C-alpha cells in the first residue's frame, strides 16, 4: 500500500484550496484501516508521532472501503498544545472525497492520559463530522510508542 501525504495550498489567482502531494510512503500489504491498532501504526509510520518534540494533529482520510485516500499534518503546535479547528480537518477530508476520517495527535510528555481538552476536541470534530456526513471513526493519542483512543 502506498500512502500519499498532502498539503493544502492556494496556488491559483482565485485563492481556491488545492491538494499538493508532498510524498508517498510504502506501507505493507494491507490497504484497509480496520482497527485502532492499524490506524496508530500508520500514524507512527507516516508522521513518527511518538518522537515529535511538539504536538502534531494528523489526519487519515478514508474512502468507503476504509482505504487511505490521503494523510495530512493538520497542525503543529508547542510542547503542550496544538491549535485545531474542524474547518481545517474537514477541508482536507472534502478535498480527498473522504467517507470517514481518523485523527491522531501526540503527547510529547509521553503520557497517554486523555485531557478534558482532548475530549472536547474529539466531541467538536465528531459533531462537525455528523453534520457533514463524514464521521470521525477515531481520535488516537500517541505517546512513547504506545497509543490510546480519546473516543
């Protein structure tokens, strides 16, 4: 399976967002993201979340067969926080034609504890996804080579 990472850029005079491929990463044989473990492995392989010194929020956009249609670094923050808004997440999901999404972020501290802020972000993105018809399948937190689900 090849996973393509993208950026969203404004390349034309109309300032309309477009996907720009950053790189492609070969990842094993299976193309279906059918478990939180598989999703966490993909996030680690593509974004190396457990080894980042800053919080990153990343996105896997999935098609109807749960295959990755795009992978994105949505936000890069500080040691203890990352700014996230549903608009940036779902802009990318819509541009890839996603049927559903999985998001992940890291805790550079190495702690897998789910904060109230983590839960609030999860609920906000979940609500937006329901409204748009692009459900949030999971919100994974990676730290110290391990993961947990904030959902």
